[in-house]
């Protein structure tokens, strides 16, 4: 009986230790956040040839800091939107071009981060590049920042076109002199895409897809992107040459908040 009692005491001690660890450990999924629904996929699993230059996990964006909710530099989309981009990419590759995505699914927590930043009128870290002609007090009224984004529904993407072979985009170095996003391509931040007349996320009316001041090759490049994407089911946002939404949306009324992370779509 002594040996049996000793064994019980060992088991009891082990159980107590396990309970203590369980009580102090974070709940499963608390650190990783919720997973994406099965209808979401990593774009690279559908088409690994599409270039991904995800801006919001980095400090090279209009806020100047990595954005909440972006844990990996990864494009996540609903499966129909990803397949449509694959069809567009197939056509572009035949002509010596590639798509390049800047942002895809965007969690609500990232949108909330944008809103907090927009309300902080003292933070103008990246004004010289991204919104040199816009007073920060106007960001909501002029439609540059909103409390909801179609990106959070999973079928919207920000993208451009790159001529192949793609030259590498130089890294952004915080502290470098800022050049307005609407400056000539040779002067603004170097991007390996074709010249669209402005950089990505340029808060300026020159970013309107059909702005009449955009002419020549720049206008042709915008129309080339637009035709390529509308042919496979995407609709352009007129105020942003880079912004397209696949229609019909799989989740037209749902704004998701799972993080942009590989584990969010693991196994999809």
C-alpha cells in the first residue's frame, strides 16, 4: 500500500503542476488570434508568380510604422479573388509583365490603427511623401481614411504592374529625404512598377484613375491595369488607380479581424 500511496502522491503532484501551468498559460489562440474562414487563402498558394511587396508590415507607409494586425508580409484573399488574379497574371506573363500586390485582406484592427493615427494631428512623420498637399484635418472628409474598409471583407486588393524581368525595389530607409508621391518617377521613391503617375497610397487627386492631368504612358499604364483586371471580374475604385475589388464579393457585409499571418490560413 505504501508504494501505491506514493504513486498516487506523484500523480497528484503532477496533476497540480499541470493545473498551475494551465491556469497561468494564455488561452489557446490568444496570442495567434482567430483563424480565417476556409474561404480565405494565401495568394501565393494559388499563384506564386505574383510579386508581393506588402507595405503595411513595414514602416514604409503613410503612418511611418508597421500597422497593427500585419504579422507576416503575406497577401491573403478570398479564394475567388485569388483565382481571378491568377487568370490576370497568366495573361500578363505572356506579354512580359507581372502583377505586384501592395495590400490585400486588411484586418479591422489595422483600419482602427489608421483611424487613431488620423486623429493624431501632431503625427505627420510621412507627410512629405504621402500627403504633402493635404491637410491632415481633411483625411476623413476627403475620404482618405474611413472607419471601415472593403479590404476587411477579403476581396479587395491594391496592386500594380511590373515589367519583367523585375528589378528589385530598393529598401526604404527611415530618415531619408521624402519626395512627394506625385513627383516624376525618377525623383520619387523608386518602385519597380511601370510609371502610374503617382506612387501607391498617394493621398492626392492625381491618384484618381482617370484624372485628366495624367496623360501619355502613365495614362496608358493605368488603363492597361484596369482592362486586365476588369476582364477577370474586378471593379476599380475611381479615386485610387491601385484599388480593385472582385465582384460579386463572397462576404459583402462582413468585416473580418483575423491577423495577416501564415497561421491564419494554414491548411486552406
